[in-house]
C-alpha cells in the first residue's frame, strides 16, 4: 500500500523526519494507528520550521541545478534519488517547486519521468 501523502511506499509514514513536518491532522491520523511505535507530542513550531527548511532546500537545490544537470554533477546518481524523494515528500506539506525555480523544475521533470521513479 502506498502512502496517501507522497504516493510512495508506506514505510515513509514511520520516518520521524517525515512525520515531524506533516500537518498536525495527518500526524494525528498516523499516531492513531495501533502499530505506531511511539506517541510524541506534536509541536506546531516544528511544522513551520520544517516548511522553512524545505523551502531553503528547494532554493539551494535550484541554485545547484542551474550549474549542473544532476545533483552530483553530470550524471544521474543516488543523490538525485534522495532529492527526488525529498521533493515528493514535500507534497505532504503542501509545498512544491516554485515557478521561478526553473532549474529545479527542469530537473524534477527529467528525474521523476524516469521509469525507475515510477516504482
């Protein structure tokens, strides 16, 4: 079963880095699961901090991708896979690539369009 927020494998729902940033209503839904391993107090300021971190990551990544075609340079690598997952997870925060981030948008279209990204 895929995660309803990022459409990736369900395992992402148990990643504390991901859960820290989810909207509080989503975290409550996940925390209510019987198999959820821990019950943490949700801190709204952490959600806002996480959104800022994602926005800064997008800006930094856009700047990098204006210089090179892929995250690590001239060739597709594990760095692109990691960045793609991060961009996809950001959708759960209702964050997406900004219209002015042309290099990031170009990269995302190319990388997310790969056959392996659909797995």
